[in-house]
C-alpha cells in the first residue's frame, strides 16, 4: 500500500503487500457494547494502485477460554501474517499474545508481543475486535463533536493513536449478499489528509465488510469482503 499512517511502518517495500494486515490500526476503550463473539472465516480481495491484487484471509476462532484472531495476506512475490490471542470475559477484552511477520523474495522478519507487553494497551488484532464492539455505542457521530480517540500497540510495541467518527450505518451489498454495517472514518491526528474508511458488520464483532484508504481525497487501496463462513462449532479446524 502506498504511504499510510505510521502503523504501516514495516519495511517500505512490504507496505503494499501486507497493507490490510497493517491497516488494523485500532484500539479499545474500557466501555464496550454487549455484542457477543462469533467465530468466522472471511476472505477478502485487496486492490492497491500499482500492485497486483492480494488475497486476504481473516479467521476468528475460539480455543477454550481464549480467542484467536489471525490474518494472512499474499501476492505473487510476498506474504504477511499476524495472529493475536486474547481473552473475552464479562464484556472486557484482554490481550495475551501477538505475533506477526512478513516474507518478500525469500527474506522476512518476525515480531512478537507478550502479555506483559500488552498489559496497558491491546495489540491491533485484539483492538480490531474490541473496536468493532465499541462503535455500536460510540457517540462521536457529528463533525462538531470531538472525535473518539483510539490507542493500541503496533507490531513493535510502540503506541499509536488514531481519531475516528461514526459516519454511517449502511446496508452493504457484497458478492455474498447484503449485510448490515457500521462505517467509521479514522485518521492519524498528525496526517489529516490520510483516512481509513472502515465498515464493520453491525452484529459480528471483528468482522470487516470493507475498507478504503484515502490519501488527499483519492482512493489508494480498497479491501472487499468476498466470502464468509460462520461455523456451527466454536472454532475452525
């Protein structure tokens, strides 16, 4: 992906490759809505100006008392992935572990964060799940009202901050059907010309229906949900 907020700060040549992974630059606030967790497996198409289209997979699965959110992205010459383990109990989300990495032309690097690293702020995968619940009751819906502020740790453990507002509650028509959504506009406070327009499923926490990255008003990349599986068991094999 072309230059993005600081959260997209892996090796520059790899930004377009793992863009969708690194776009999960979100964090939770203490007060959350009461949406329950639902396992899912979602597939996406990512289109980026000047790069081959990428295939994306996002899986949310339950493992006993913990949950795992995993994302994988791949194009012809590179791949990236990140995985988060967290606990979801009594309406609160607690990050337990985060690992991520990328590989380009045979070269790559891995990153990891422990429960101690994540003691005060969540990793971006856990935060993606938590934010998608929070937006159901967020009050930052009008331009004259201060935006909501979200905080999280990036893959290196550095704190990142974004502002966001709720901008719409659309019914989103996709190749898999029409689904209820909640759309937010998020931006780095220091880079107001760059925006992430993210649409969450209104009833399934952590599930993105789509996302756009806009730079100076132009769409630089677009993520589209193409397939969705909702298993009858608590986790995927």
